[in-house]
């Protein structure tokens, strides 16, 4: 197991992709310091492995709480080997209607908090000969999806911050990379789709953009995270792996009639 006897900090760990990342690290032997603002969700994450998951409630929009996260993990574990910044928020609405509060909070959670946690962990990593940082960006850092301007911009900023960290700290043995998820169907999203016909319709239409003809799931993102955090990626830093089923490499078919069918489309019964 690649992460036996290693300690990992994961933010956004209460649900969705974050919980999937926690589960993947647990499967490979790690102990996890799981952080989120959602206390009830964290309890569910901690239940995955009560002897190896420590839950920590934090509001990452608060800079001081974000800066204190890694010290809290060090107080618990004594040593941290991997930092994964997965926490994020995704407000939507027309750009003309974006308020200062929405913009500021989105950047605080999606970009400033990862900066703070990276600043906190870097001296510890340097003292111990290195460590791995994996930040969860978004395919939206490389394409526009409207109306989500603050989200798109904050994730692009996170990619740039990650490159800066990799460049400034590489000589210390610190690697910093991003995973950029595309359309990823979480358990929470599945429940929403099941209860809302409009959401189900939009999900089906979105799949037409994806060459692999399915939405991603949290494990798809988690496997990329574990690779970048592992010794298998020992000479990879400053990079972003886009995990989107091929969406950014494609587009729509010139003639929709030539497109392969979606799963279950065009069948009888």
C-alpha cells in the first residue's frame, strides 16, 4: 500500500469528491485529518475508519482558521506527508449580478484558503525533506462555463498558485500539483437528479460533451490525487491533470446525428 504509515490532510472531506479522496487514502493505508465546515458530513467521513480518521470542523473562508488547520493536524499526528485542498464553493449567477461578498467568499475558500494551508505546511515539509500537495482545481479553470464567473476565476487562480508553490519550493523537495475535475456525479448530485426532472435532463445533455460517455465519480478524481501524492509521481510538479472524460479535448459533433448514442439511448423498452 502506497500510503501505509503516512498522514494526509484533506479539506472538503465531508462529502462528494473530498470524501472519495479520504476513502481512497484509507484504502491505501493512510491516516487522514479530515476537515470541513459541515460537521454532520464529517461524522459520516470519520465513520469510514474511526481509528484512522480525525474530523476537524473549520470555516476555510476565515483566513486565521485556514492558517491554523495544518498546525492542528500536526498536533494530532506529529507528522504530515500529504496536503489535499479539496474544499470549494460554486456559486452561480450572471456576472452583472455578482456581489462583492459572493466574489470575496468564493476566492477566500477556493484560492486563499489553499494558499494559507500551503504556507502552513511548507516549513514542516521542508524540515522533513519534502512532501506532496495536491489542489483540486476544476476543468473550468481552462474553459468558461456560464454563469459561474467567480468559480471559474478562483479555480484558475488556484492553478496559478499551485505552479508558484511548485517553483518556489521545489528545491525543498516539496511537490505541488492540481487535479482538475470535469463533470463529476457525487452521491449528493445523484440524489438531486433523481428528484428533479430538469436536473436529469441537463445531466443527460451534458454527457453529450464527454467522449467517454459518462460522468465522472469521486473515485475517478481520487485516483488521480493518489497518483500525484505518491512516490510514483516523484518527478512531477507544477502540473494539472484534467480528469474530465475527454471533454476539453473534444467538443460537440459537427453533425449531432453522427454522435455515438448515450448509454441506454435508442434502445427499446
